[in-house]
């Protein structure tokens, strides 16, 4: 009795190999989440439909409590582009995040430079609100805009699977172009942005117009 490969086994192995070659070898990305500007975890094989690695760092102020959160993982490239996301609901509720998407094994291991918030008021203002369990919220107040946040932004998405949220405030132009599916870690939540809509914000001094 000698150890030889059965024809069936050989066929199965060839079929598997062809499938792997046909689809491209699966990507692997570092996967982790933690407080602070960098996180570290294991390289993991991505699901076949996740063809990019993501690294993102967010500075968020929720009810006056400031947090920096990092996240790395596998994503679909249709739901990821490198850029930033910044929105201000009011002086005690804002978030700013930078992210990078890349397509090589382990390419998301290096940390990103921290998001630097520009706190200087730019003279613009926008309606603002924030609410959970809903896709829209009704603005009850205005917020003053800072730095490069020159647009009035409405965003909606998921705060965690199945839990909707909606917010309005001042945002940067790149925030307006966030792809549906963009991930923004914030404290213990990983927000999924589903929808953004924008219009230029008005002058603080031009309220009568
Ligand atoms: C960030 O984390 C990676 C591991 O994912 C580690 O190799 C690297 O040294 C860390 N960088 C900094 C600046 O802490
Ligand atoms: C911060 O924002 C203000 C107002 O938009 C702007 O004039 C200033 O140049 C910004 N500072 C930096 C360092 O980008």
C-alpha cells in the first residue's frame, strides 16, 4: 500500500486551486479597535467581498467628554475612501476622523496622524440636532461652525447593528462625499454612515436674509 492521491482528491484540489487563482488570493488586514491613536491586533484573512484594509482614527466629544478611538479592519472598497469625516453638532458634541484604505496584505498596520481639530470659529452656522433610533432629526438650535466646516450636513446611519442614528450640524466638504458604508469609530461605538446630505452654511451675521 503506497500513499497515492486518489483521482477524486486530485480533481478537488485542482478545482480549489483554480478557484483561488480566479478570485485572487484573499486579502489579510490587521484587525483591532481601542482607545487612543493606535491599536494593534492580529492579521486576519478578510471575507472574499472585503477587498480593502482600513485604518481610521477619530477624535470625538460626546456630551463634553473627549475620546480618541482607533479601528483597523477589512472593508469593501466600495464603502471606503481615504479622507476625513468631521461634523459639529455643538461645542460639546463633535467628531473628526481621518481614514486610509489600501489594498495590500497588512497595509493598515501603520497608525495615522491624529485628527487635528481647528477650534477657530469661521463665522458660519448651521441647524443642529442628534438623535438615536431614527433616520432624521429636527433641528431645535443652531451651532457655530469652526475651521474648514463650511457646509451644513445631515447624516444618518447605524450606531451599532440595528440601532439607527441621525445628526445635523456643520461639516467639512469631504464629509458630504463620504461613501455609504463609511466606518467611524467613536468611543465604544463603530458608526456606519449610510447617508449624507449637504448645503453651504449661512453667514452668522446674515440671519435676516
Ligand atoms: C502602532 O501599532 C502597530 C501594531 O499594529 C505597532 O507595530 C506600532 O509600533 C504602533 N505605532 C505606534 C506609533 O505606537
Ligand atoms: C482654522 O480655521 C480658521 C477659520 O476657518 C482659518 O482661518 C485658519 O486658517 C485655520 N487654521 C489652520 C491651522 O488651518
